[in-house]
C-alpha cells in the first residue's frame, strides 16, 4: 500500500521535529518553507564573518534532542517513556564536557553552559544562576538573609509543580474540556494557577530575588505578572537538565534536524510561501484538508496538513472563512498575542576586552520591573527604560565571529504591533539607545568605536517576514485563559486532517515545549490514521495506512 503524504507548513524547530517523527511513522513528508533556509524564528543571519542566531538561543532537556536523532525510518517509537528514569536525577546532569547523546553527536555538538544566566540588577550587582543549591543559597543570603527560608519553601513548591505539571502532565493533550477538568483540582491545590509573580512574592521579600525567580517566562513571551504559577516549573527544568548550547549556534541544531529529516526520506522545499490550505467540505458538514496552494499558484495534495506557522495567520489567512466553524475571525482576533521584541545583532572588536565581565547569557534588568511589564503587555507603549537579554555566543564558540571579534545579540521586549508604533522611526532610535546604554554603563566599554557590524529587527520583521500576527514574537500569549484546553488545539476542531505544531499550540513556546508539541501532534496523527500499537512501539512495518488497532500512544 502506498505511503500517506504529509505536508508541513514552516520549518521551525517544531515543524522539523514533527517532520522527523512523521518520517519515522511511515509518512512521505514535505516541509514547505517561505524563507530561503530552514529555522523559521530560528533562522540564521550571516554577515562579514559573523554568525547570528536570529531567534532561540537557550537549549534545555538534551534528552528531547537525543530522542529525535535516535528515530529510524518506519520504526517510530511514540510509546517509549517520555522521561526515562536515567535522565531524572539532577545529580546526573552533565555540567562539563559534551552534553550530546551518542546519536545527537552524529549531527551536532551540544555543551553545557554555566552559569545558566548572569542576572544584572540596575545597581550593577548581579546574581549568577547555575542550578547549584549551595551557590544559589550563598547568593540569596548575600542579598537578603531572611529569604533563605523562603527559597526552601519556594523550592519545594516549584518541585511539586514540576513533578505534576511537567513530568506527569507535560505530554498531556487537552483535546476536550473534560481532560482539563480532571487536572484542575491538582493545579489549584498546588497554587499553580495563581499569577507567577504573585506566587514568587509569597516566598521572597527582596525585589531582586522576586525578579530572579520570575523573569524566565519572558524568554517564551509570557508576562511574569500574568502567566500562571505553573511556569515556576521552569526553575526545575533548568535545575534538572541545565542550559546548553549547540556549537555553531542554534542554527547548527536546525541543520542537524534537516539532515536527519532528509536521511529519513523527507523533502525540504524552500522559497515556497503557502498562500492557502485547500479544504473540501461544507460549513456545517465534514471538512477535510486536501493539500496546499503556494503563492505562485502551484498546488500540492496530501493526506494530512500541519501548520508550524502562527495560529492566527494559519486560520485567518490560509483557510477560507466558510471552512471555520470554531476558529472564526472573531475568535482569532480575540486570542491574545505575546509581546514582541527588538533584536540587535552586532559584531565588535575584542582586543583589550580579555576581562570582559559578561557571560554567555546575560539578563540586564532595568530600574523598573512591574511597571515596565505593564507598559509592554497591557498599555502597549514604548517605555523610557528597558530590560534586555544579551547573548554573546562567541565567548563559548569563537567560530561565531572572525578572529579578534565577538558576535552578540541583545533582545529587548517591546509591545507587539497592536501598539501602532512606527518602527521605521522608533526601531533605529531604540537600537542606538540600547547600544549607548551598554557602552555607558560599562558592560562593553567603547562599544560604538568597536562596532564593525550592526543590524536589527523589529515587530515588523515578525509580522512581514515570519507571518506572525501583530508581529508577536512568541505566538499566543501564555496566560491562564490560553493554557491547556484553552490554548489552540494541535488537532483542528474545524477540519479533518489539519493539525498545528509549534509555539502557538499545546503545550506552548520555548524550544523544549515545541519539541514536546511535535510528539503530542504526532500521537494525534497516529491515532487518526490508525497506526497500530506495535508500529508506534517500534515493531514491524510502520507504513501509515488503515489498521484495525489504534495506536496506544
């Protein structure tokens, strides 16, 4: 029997992860990418000998990566333990050397980064977060001795949320309201539905420590004042598995995924923007995705279509309204979008900066925290001050820059394009302001004189180039009312054989989450196509064809 055909729209990390899984399930998969190279938000910019990851730079849970590189064609293993016992003890986390598992190492070299982040406060002091309990406690005591007891209580509360919310429920697909209602009492009992910042304030008196233990959702587009406290589990995700870096940048990991996907028989097609998802059926009847139409008018048919693109763009731009009973335009417009970002990519001379007091990952907090977050997310105005994430990968991998230079990018959270800000005017002004700040505050002395390359992107890049609604930087905003069942569904409620994968769907944004999402979506597709349990567990032929037993995934 011939293989079933799958089409994936977009080659972000979620799309590539799902492509690898579909090939291992026996599908014939083609990924259509608008840009001239893979990655989506993880696209790579190269200029004047510098290599800049344009998007995600923080890798966690190396096991998820090893699992993907271990898959084989026609031998899918969707039924294996999601969290094998041998990876669960934080004491086993690799802290030096090479993180890559044996199959990962065939494609990309991944190493641990310590500290995870250097978090600078506005007064010039800093906190090095590295997951080491004793070092963490020493630094907490230096800032606020009374918060040591609070940290112990926070640690226990975050561990309980991690155990239930990530380990037990992380791969749960909330396809109906009943699946949500089953777990709601546990989440309420764990206080995991309270806003994260409010949750953290219960344990820490020091404003500095409140910021240290609440900022991380910003890295996935969430407002610490509004994301549910289930995001406290990020603390334990990092503590358990650490923070890692792919030598050559995240783009090297993306290229490894592409190579794996193609080795399994998958096909990449670049410069191929999708203009329409072709659907057959009636508004109140069954509707089936038949394939796609590209911007040049070329049509491609498939048995299953998956969008790794933006949720709002997928439904409102690629699917005619007559085929959308649930995801109508009003629902799409009312869905809250994450903040956006201004990202500055710059290369500078390193001579004389041998004692540069920065780390691979730096969080530089501004003078205000709650007020700034409110202005970005709620008021959607451009603030007079800012916080930023400064990434200098050449401190770890000198190949990212020409000899004697550093490659860097700094990311500044800003409102999305619902703000109406004219970024052609404000983008260059904010860029200059940020670079001036880094120089005048002594983070990178004489930076402007040292600059040899500079460029930036604004929310307009996310909206115009990445087809991201309102220029959002991270998909649908992760708030309580847009989590689990209330988040866009991986399996379309409107159209048979249409699926979503990536930051906008369940479980959410961030590199580990979109890899989890790919596995969840693959399981739903396996169920839909009646791929048998023995196939899913890696036994026998795994051709995607009609079979009597539904996969137990």
